[in-house]
């Protein structure tokens, strides 16, 4: 199915490979819009691509604010900076929430849960994020969750890019490429000024 | 004037100091909202605080898309991740554009221009960002700009935070603090669940 891979995927793979010594090269910043029309922005972990598609996977707690934001405005923008190669990928696209009640993607949600580390799984059993600090230390050391079945508040999020803006700061001058998804599913590549 | 420093400033100073070996620890991601109500997100360079205030300085080209976005929606959110100490600062606040026609802050704009490196200054004379790539290499090697007088399209941007969310991933469990600006100018600190 590699023919379905978007042409920007090879540049992204190369960046991931060349920055592989940095754990934070697998983190990016996801911007969404709040109900009041103002932006929100946070660091999330890249969890690979969804099957043979060009959709990026992240996971979140359904109690976190981004879930309500995405329900209200499904468009998001990812900013992904690679320190070693000094490249920035900006990906504009739409987000899909795959929570407990999603009708068709429960296998994908279960797979994402299974791929989480033990520590990662436990965080979904912690007290409500951003509420007043719970002083009971035991609340942060929950029993090991079921390795196979995601907890109710575990949410897989898929990000489907339709515009990818790659800026390479190392060039002399810098290089910049825009990839735009066309109506027929093809990607149009354009070289632009940095 | 150090009594005017917001209480989160000491935590930020410490993070900057402890991550000082990483050039990218001085970069953060700024989210804004486009006219169509969708988010935008990009990496920018921290240019220090504006005088004795708690306002962060960045600089931009007035031809860049974020300028129009900020004119339309002045609220932004900064996400600043420090890789070495594994801390995330999310700052919610309002942006002020200090371009060529700003009435009162031309001294600040000039100072920001003077603080730019030679290479940084030259980029403001490059061909229009994100337009079709200019193939004339000389266009990217402009004459040295005036060191003292900013070019017309040089824009200083001030970011005034009113909410600061600090997440320390290294804790066991993680620590999280919210600082909220009150009507009287004081900051309220609250410890919350990570």
C-alpha cells in the first residue's frame, strides 16, 4: 500500500530518523480552538500513523479540555520542530475523536491502548486533570489497568492532514515546501520562499 | 522593579537556565486563530521580556500570515517545552503588534531590530514569504540593512500572559501549577492534578 503514502511522508520519516537520538523529536505541539474562539496549544506524543493511511495518531484523556475543543472545532494545526536537523513541519488538518462510543474504530482504539507503556496506562486512572490537586498519593498509584481493554476515558485521536508546510532552516537560503491535498486525493507540491 | 515580576517568572528563568545548552530551548510554539476560525501554529524565537513587564517579545515579518491573524484575533497561546528538564509552560494571553505605524512603541521596535543578528536582519529583505520560490539567488543575499533603523516590514510582537500552566513531567507523580492574573494585577497560584 506504499503507493498511498503522501509524498511528504518520506521527508518526515527522514527527519524522525535523523533526530532519533532525541526523545522529544517524537513530540509535537497541537493547536486547537476553544469554544470562545481563542487558541489552545499543547505538547503531545506522536503515536505513529494509523494503519496504511496518512493520519497521525495521538492519545488523550477524554476528561482533557482538548476533547471538548475538538468536538466544537475539528480543525487543528500541528507544529513539529526537529532540533537536530532544524526542520519545521506544520500540518493543517482535521481531527477525529475515537472514544468509547465510536462505532467503527474500536479495534484501533484498543490497539493504541495496548501500545501504551504501563506508566502511560496508569495516567488514565489518575484524578481528574487540572482539578484541585489530590493530596492522596495513592490516587496516583492505581492498580495496574487491564492491558487489553482501554479504560472508558481513553481516547484515540486521528489527525488527517490536508496541508503540510516544511521549512528547512539549514539551507542557504532556507528551503520551504508546501504540499496541498487535492480533491482527487493527490498531493500538489510547491516550492515557496522561506 | 523586580516586585512587578509575576511569580511564574522565576520558574521560567530556572527552566531557561537549566536548558541553556540547547539552542531550541529558546524557541516556542505560538498558536493563533485564522479568519476562518481554524488554528495556526508555528515556532518562534523568544526575544526576552519587554522592559520591566511580564510581556514576552517576538519579532515577525509583517508580510507573514500571523500578522493578519493577530489583527483579527489578538488572543494567542504559547506552548514552550523544555527538553532537558521535561517541563511544559503554556501561556495564554493577548498579542500586540508593534509595526511601522504603531504610535507609542517605536523605541521598543527599534531596540528589537538592533538586537537582531546580521543574518536575522537580512531575512526581512528576502522575497515575500510563502510566495512561489524566487529563483534569483541574489534576492536572498540583500545588501546589509541599516543596523539602527528597522525596515518597514519589521514587526515587534508583545505577548501579555494572563494564564500560565506549568507541567513538570519529571515529578513522581508529575506536578502542575496554574497561575491566573487577577483583576487587581496579582497572580493567583493553584496546584492542580497533572
